[in-house]
C-alpha cells in the first residue's frame, strides 16, 4: 500500500527555542497552511505554541 500524501507526517517544533519536537499527521485539504498547536514542552516545563516546520 502506498503512502497517502493527503495526510503527510509533519514535525511540530517548539517556539520556546528548546528544540523539542512532536510528530503528527495533518489533513492537507482542511489545513492548507502551517499548523500551530499549543502543547506541553517538557524542556521548558510549560505549554507553548508548536509550529509546523517543513
């Protein structure tokens, strides 16, 4: 079975500058621009914005 490029794997990098990343998938049809999620950064020990990197 081929990989579906409609739901690609993306990396979410912390905006706190710690270098921590999360890996997830996203739907390109419903989320065309870069994804921003507020998640927990264990290095900074607080919730920060995580932005999609390409």
